[in-house]
């Protein structure tokens, strides 16, 4: 038997660190195929460089508007992703799993939760707008990670990453009763239900905005 050094390679810092010794048969230690064992680890920086896709976020009715003070239901598809890469010419699989969700409602209010939410009629993750105008709703998902070297067991990655989804534009409409002549058809061009988005039609900030954690 001979003593063989085990080296840990840090791909982020591009350094090698001796971590242990191991006893191996002489024939194995002397063979050309039995190079010094290398411990491959995936760092948070490696994880952040992976092309993790943003989650598909859903907010508000499909037609893009809702009345002021009506519940706006928020939810996301919490699908995990597995990506393949190579480190030191060795195949490595990286698994990204959603762990928390941060909703920015565009009016100063935010919601942070570990719950991905569900479509209506669920109202577990929901909010309301108190004023009229256009708002952008943005979901930022925190992913935890694991990696597997050459099909081996999954190992935790030290650290998380955040990935933002595309903002969802939504118009909060103030509905007011008014008398109309029922014989005259509504002119949608003259009085559009949802106005074009301009700086004048963007919604104001909520003076009582909060950072809610669920």
C-alpha cells in the first residue's frame, strides 16, 4: 500500500488545497490511469454563471387589468431545473430548486414568501391596488443548488442565486358609475377601457406601502 494525496480544486479561486491522504494498492497508485484524486466542488460563483431560467410568473387576470381594490392573485410554477456542465473535463450536473419568492408590485409594496402560490380561486399570495394606473409586477426567485459529479450523489452548493422574471404589466382601473345613453354604442377608440401606457397613466406609489413576509 502507498499513501496518495487527495486534492480539492476550487474553480472559483483557481486554487488547489490538500485535504487528506488515502491508502491505495501499489499497482493502482503506479498506473497511468490512476492520477491523484481530485475533489470537484461547485461554488456559488459557478452556480451564478449557470443559465438558470426565470420562473414563469402569473399575476392578475389574463386581459391585463383589474379593478382598484380587487384581489390580485400571484403565483409561479416552482419547477426545478437540472443543467449539465463540465469542470476539469468532468461531467457535472447542477440542480436549481426554487426556495423563496419576492414579488415587487410596482407601487412600493412587496411580498416575500416560501410559497409559490396557486391560481384563483386561491388567494394565499395576493394583493390589491388602491389607485388607478399602470404597474409592473416583478418576481425574483431565490434558487438553492446542488451538484452531482459523474452521476454521483447530490451535494449542496454553499450559497444561493436570485433570478428575476420578466415584469408583468397590469392596469388598475377605477370603476365609477355613470349615466349613459343606452342607444349610443360605446366608442372604444374615444374612451378606451385600458389607456395606452404613458408617464401620465403610470400608477402612483402607495403611501402606506409595506414589505410583507408570508
